[in-house]
C-alpha cells in the first residue's frame, strides 16, 4: 500500500505543480515588471531633478553676471536699452527656472536657492531704482556691487547642496 500511496501523492503533486507553475511564473513576472517600473520612475525623477538643477544654476549665474554688468554700466553712465532688456530676460528666466524647480526639488535646495534669490532680487531692485533716478539714500552702483558680492558664496552653496542631493561627493 505504501507504493500505491506514494504513487498517488506523486501524481497529485505533479498535477498541482503543473497547475500552479504558470501562476507562480506570472506572479514573478509581475513583480519583476513592478520593480523595473519603479526603477524607471526613480531614474526619471533623478533626471528631472538634475535637469532642474542645471537650469536653475545656469539661470541664477547668468542673472548674477548680467546684473553685475548692468551695475558697472550704470556706474559708468553707459547702460543701454539692450543691457536693460538682457537683464530683464535673465531675471525672467531665473524666475521661471525657480518656479519649475519648486515642484520637484527637496527643501534644502529651495532654501539655498532662496538665499541666492534674496541677494539677486535686492540688487536687481536697487539697480532699477538707480536706473530710474529713484535710488534710496546711499544706494549707488558701487554700493550695490559690494552687496552683490554676497551672492557668490550663496551660489556656490546652492550648487554644493544640489550636487549632494544628486549623490555627487568630492
């Protein structure tokens, strides 16, 4: 009887194995697809952050450079409408990159970016007042250029925070 029971158990196990093998295979395939989809979503988020950081860094530095150039031109009395238009374009680009990044970057990056933005916005407002002949007391292109120097270490810090978030360590 033992041989008969062993044969029946073997037959049942064989039938169950045949029936459940496709289910197990399908479940494993589903898990692999889910894992691949999650990895792809993470890669896309990383690439989106990297692109946002690149654009934000470039726009901030361009705005800083053109703001500095405009202040030199205001100081020398040679600021043109083209200079003003370039500065305005850089300001708008900087604002747009900041707004785009706001929705996808971590708070640490936004804090660093806000620190840069405060300095650039203050210098931009002062440059506009100077250009319009409505400078506040003691507000000169030279004084604003000195204040604008505060942007440089903040730009460097913003870049450092971005790089750290992307996993780039020195």
